[in-house]
């Protein structure tokens, strides 16, 4: 990564300051902000089910798959998945290209709106390119199609509207602008509100009194207003009377004047100001972590090379600067509020550094212009403004690099999860449900996990019922999918255009704590007692767990897709030991424990010693079993319940000649008799 940084910096130094090189600078900024960790990122969130559909059901399946959700989005997915194979690296590269196109589109659009203000157009485009409030770039399969491509259409639509104003024969450009508006507004409701920006841009473009400008604006805007009204009618129909199965308008119904004001101020603060310095808060809190130091170093390097470049390609634009600055601020404020409307109407929060900050995409223009206008208003010295603009862009680059590292870690966590899953469960019987409370990962849901689990355990799947399903008990219990944690309850789950059919008596309960290893919970191994203090939504599911759904002697065994096998450390030995315990091969458990100890591996979760404690004791090595138990309790006394359960199970085995010794150990650990 350091080599890439040095190469990019040298390249930027060798580019002579020229406006002709602006696209090259956009490419470099895009690469530095979004591309440095690209090879180490993959699929996240809805990427997985979408990629699974493309791989196993084909691009054509996106048309019916999106019919109940966003019918006009299906063709976008169909087109891109027909071109790009379902390989994470390819989609991350595609996302980088799309982001670069988005930046150029914004630059071209702003130049059409403000042809006499190239500096403002350039800075506004850079702000849009690196807009730090939107962290979902790396959920590439989903957000390229769902947001970035429609957003590019909308940017170009704005641009062609103003290109028509400069043309002698504007009809062609107006038609292009209308067609692009259709492509931008109908695929997703995210951009429903930003049509108001076109009106505001037009109003600020024309000269004369407010009434004269308003009349001129309406004469140009009315065709776009008709398209917007058509989209509004469509959404109302689909929400109220159609088959729309996504968000509801419950948020709009519960809004009060006070709550609307609070949400508006929150959006203005976050999109207009806080996100631009957010990286400082995030990195300073985690200093001296290497990722934070690298991020701050990248900010510094970016500033060093951006400042002289921006100084050389921008010039003073002072005519009417104060009035223009106020217009930028007003457009920015209204743009943020208009962009917030769709998510606010759906009652969805605007939380940063989460999947919900995807709603920031519709506030990119407003947030960029608000900050730009404030800086233009407060600072009159052009050199100072250049430094501030350079710093803001550099902070945005740092924020996106910081975000990329989060997704890099998530991809690494996914690799560990799927490999531990296959080490522990070499294959699964069809119609198996994997139940768990919550996996220790931020950007995947149970529906997300269902796709790669099927990809792993059914690599030759062709259209049929989905063979495997993961459900989060915490989220699903009591709902239509999982009515109760009781045996023999039929389970049906709609996975877009295919279905899963199973039964709660065909379930395997798994658990993976943060920092720990994946494990299969088994009522026969005392796990109800060991994990009794975990959330009820998990512990109440343990009696349903049937490890016989695991095919222990599979040939070939399941292999995770896209992930190379990680180094064999503690979790490898633990998961293989659990599997050996399930097959009754206690001697293999002991052998795995000895090998792990010889390599210096040990758990962070002391409950992971239990499988080895039982194995050592059952093979007669009471001393080692007691020693491990004592050390585990000294490390974390919360393992006491599990230690007692393990020794009580050993006692129940009735090992000849060791009865008194086991009784002594139970007493020494203050385990109550069964």
C-alpha cells in the first residue's frame, strides 16, 4: 500500500498544473480515496443475495426479484450483472470506475450551471466525489446499482438542463435531460426529493426580480415537474395500493412539527458540517492504532499535494461573491432537507458509520454546497480558501480510507466465519436451518448469510427450493418467519424468487462471540447450562439444536467461495475438536489439544477449553483436565458454570477408578451436585 501511495504522489507531482489534467487529478483522488484497499474488500450486506441470484439464477431473475420492491431497479441490475461476473474484486473495480464517472459528471454538471465560475464548479465536484458522509461505497454490488448509477443519471440530467439554456436549439438537450431524469428518479425513491434542486439552480441562474426569475424558472422546469409528479403518483399508488414490500410511510405519519425540526437540524449538522471533520474524531479516539495513523498520514499527504495544485488551477471569482455565497448556502440547506425527505418519510434514522448513512447519497449536493457557501462567505483571501478547500478534500479522502479499512476488516471476519463454519460442519443435510442470536459482524444480516451459506454448501444448486437458511432468533422470534422456539414448527422463507421450506426440528444452533470461535450448541453436551446467561433468544433455541443435521464424513467437504484458507490457529483446532467430539473420537480431541498447546495457541473465550477438559478427563488424564480448568477459572471466573457442567458430564460417564478424584475436583470448584 505504501508503494501505491508513493507512486500516486510522484505521479501527482509530475503533472504540470493545467486544467487539462483535471480528469487525471479526479482519477488520482478517486484511486487514493477508494482504491488503496480495494484488493482486500469483497461482498457485504445485500451484495451476497444479489450475487447469489446473479450466479445461480441468472441476470434475468432480477426483473421478477425486484417487482415487489423497486420494479424499475431490476433492469439496472440486469444490465450490470450481464456484464460483470460475480467476483468481488471485479465489482470493487467497477465501483471505482463508477465513482470516477460520478466525480466527472458532477464537475461537468456544475460547469454547466456556473459556466463563469470554474473554481466553484471544480471544488463542488471534488466535495461531491469524496463526500465523507456516505460510507457505503464498498457495498459495491448493491449500491452501484441501487444508488450510484441512478445518481449519475440525475447529475447528467441537471447538466443537460443547463446545457440546453446555452444552446441555440435546446430541444435535443431538454429531451436528453428528461430521459436522464426518468432513469434517475424511477429506479429508487432515494432521489425523490432532489428534483427541487433543479428548480433552485434555475432560480439562481436567471437574472431579474424574484418574480421574473420565478416565471422564467417555471417555463423551463415544468416538463421536469411533470416527470416528478408522475413519479410521485407512481410511488403513492405502489405504497398504498400496489405490491410494494419495502419501506412504509409510518415515519411521515408519526412526525410532529417538533420532531421534524429536530430531524432537519440533525441532517443539516451532519451533512453540512460534522461529516467533513468526522475522520478526526474517529482517528483521535483510536490513536495510536496503525489504521488511524495511516489515515492521518494520508490526510497530510493529500493536503500537501492538493494545495499547490488547486492554487494553480483556480483563480479569484469575486464578482457578486457575497450574494452568490448566500445562494450556495440556501441551495445547500434546502438540498439537504430535500434529500432527507424520502428516508424521513419512511421513519429511518440518519446514523453515521452504519448502513443507514446510505441515505446521505441524496444529500451529497446539498451538503457539498452548504459547506462551500459558508467557506466562500467567511473567507475572502483566496489563498486561505485554497488551503481550506484542500484540507476539506484531504479529510474526505482520509474518511473514505478509514471506511475502506472497516470493510477490509469485515471481509477478513467473513473469511474466518465461513472457514470456521466449514471446519466445524463439513456438510449439512438439505433443509437445515442455522439458528443464532447474532453473528459478531456489522454489515451482514441473517438474510445476507443465507446466500453464502447456500453458495458454500450447495455449490451445484440450480433453480429449486433453497436448501439452507440462517435466522437470527433475536430478530425473527415471534414473527411470521419464526413463530416460536418450539419443535416441529414449519418454516417458510421467501428468498426473492425462490423459497426455503424447513422445520424447527431440522435446526442447528450456532454461536460465535466477538473474539471467540464459532461453535455448535448441543443440548447433549450441557450447553443449556453453560450458556444459560446468554440472551434468552439464543438459550431457548438450544433444545432445538440437532447436530445430526451435520454430515461429519462428507466427501468432498464444503469450501467457502472467494476466501483463501486462513492460517490454522486456535479456532481451527477448537472447531475440529468439536467435530471430533460429535463423532465420538475423544482421542482425536486430545491430539488436537496437544498440538494446539505445542504451538502456543489458546482461546480468548475460556468456554472453548470445555471440549478439551472433557476429552482429557474421559481419556484418564485427570491432571491435565484439572490444570486447564483451574487456569480457565483464574483467567475468567464467568466460565465457572461451564467448568462445573463439563466435570458433571465426566462424572456421569462413570469412569472406573476415578470416581473419588472427580468428586474431589467438583468440590474444589464448588460445583453443586446434580
